[in-house]
C-alpha cells in the first residue's frame, strides 16, 4: 500500500511559519516527526524566512541581578535565570563555597544558556565599581545565530578618588581569556576619563546602539542622587560623558536607558504614575539633543489602584517597545505601543532585569 500523500513543501512551510518563536519546543518536536520535516525545518531557506516573518526575537526568559547577601534563600542559592516559556536554560551548577564574598577577587562569567558553556574571565582589580557587556566579534554579523561565534567582553572600571572618579576600559581578545591590556599593566592602566565627581555604575545592563555602549551612572550632588550616561564609542574606542534629559534630583531609581526601535538611544523616567520617554537624535545642524517623545499616564493602565509601593523601572528590551516594572503584585512587562501589560514574575524586588532573547533560529 503506498504511503499517504504529503503536503507540498510550500504549504508545510506556511504552517510551520505560524509556530510561535517564544515556544521553541514546538519546532523541535516537529523536526522529530520525520526526516522530511527535519530537512525542511533545518534548511537555510526556511530558517531565513522564519526569522524574517517573526521579526524581532521573542523573550525566552530573563536574568536578574542579586547580591551575595540577598540571593540565599531557605533552599540555597536562587536561580539567576527565570524562564518565561518552555525554554529550559542550561545553567552550570555552582557550589556554595565557590561564591566568594570578597569583592576584590572579581571574575566575570560568560554563559551561553543554550549549551551551558561557561567561561570565567579574571578582570582588573583596580576599580570600585564596574559595568560590562558581551559583544559579537564577527564583522558584518547579522546577530541572529552568533551565539556560538567569537565574542568580546568590554569592561569599564571606575576608580573613586575623592571627588574625581576615573573610568578605564578593558577589552578582551576574541575567543581567548586574554585582554587587550595585559594583567601586568593593570596597576598602571592606560589614561582614563576623569569625571570630576564620584560615581558608581547602576546595576542596569548597558545599551548597545549607534555603534556605542551606554552605561548608566549614579552620583551624589549636594547629597542628592543624580544620573549620568557614560559612553564607550566602539569606533573611536574613547569614553565620554553626556547628561540625561532631566537634571532633577532623586531620579536615580526611576530612570533607565533604552535601545529604541529606530536605533536611537532612549531614556525613560517614572514620576509617580507618569512615564516620560525621550530619544537622543541628531538635528539638522549636526548636534545631538534629547527629544521628549511621549507622556504616558499609568494610573488607568495598571490592573490595581491605590498602590502601596512606588513603581520602579528595572529594564527594557533593546529595539523594542517593551519595558519592565516592579509593582505591588510582582514584575510586569508593558508594551508602550499597545499599553498592554503582563505579569512575568511573582511579588519580589530585585535591582535589574536582563531579558534573554530567542534567535528565531529553529
């Protein structure tokens, strides 16, 4: 008896194209159904169409910040990664004695949640605060399937020195544990940027846009907390400092940087139940200024009224309109376009949220 007829490849692709990218298990199961489906779904033609059809990758989960003193619960160390889909991250186990509370012995860990590969990097010890980012090291990469490729780690360290903090940059070499500046020279780092005030890095991850990394700083000004932005230009390899659009005090815990959909740098500030959005764009005269984009009243948007705790901004999705906020009942994500919200985590406070995005690559 002949086998039953199969659907044409074009029709199969149209069906599989509708499988949601935030549930990668669906496509994995489909590839196991038959050799024909496996070849179709793993071929370059379908993979390219799938990425183009769904556009920006979906969030599969998020990493959250913690400190050695707040991460230990009754059942041991709480996981750094929280899944928001069926995706199960491969997080290597760590024993309790491997977590060193001595902040002078600092290491960075570069992790691939898909494979569980973990690489530790020793970093300079001559800083009081730091920010770091992992970047693809392949020229011209489209950053869709580069999680297995060579990468660079960029560390910006801050030395606080009696009212004049100095920032230094360290860049790792691709696919090695070595740095562009060898450890023997860490005691005498290359000339850095003098800020003229004491500053520390906020726990928020830096924003990559316009061929530059943007770090959020917090500093004291007459006993008030202010926010500044430290830029590392990837082309000139230079550090610089710019002001935020608001010069008001006490905004350090209510503001975040964003990578906007048009590729510009964004800034969001929460004033009570009012959300203000800015974008940093170049004008016709060639100068770059902040433009006030929107004012959003969250009072009628939120699912509950008479909040007992103040709202807080803790992260965003680069190149998207999604922001993350803390409120009385947990952590929510809010779409600034549709103004729809969704709870993604239980009632618990943490400093920053870093979304982990799918590569839309079946």
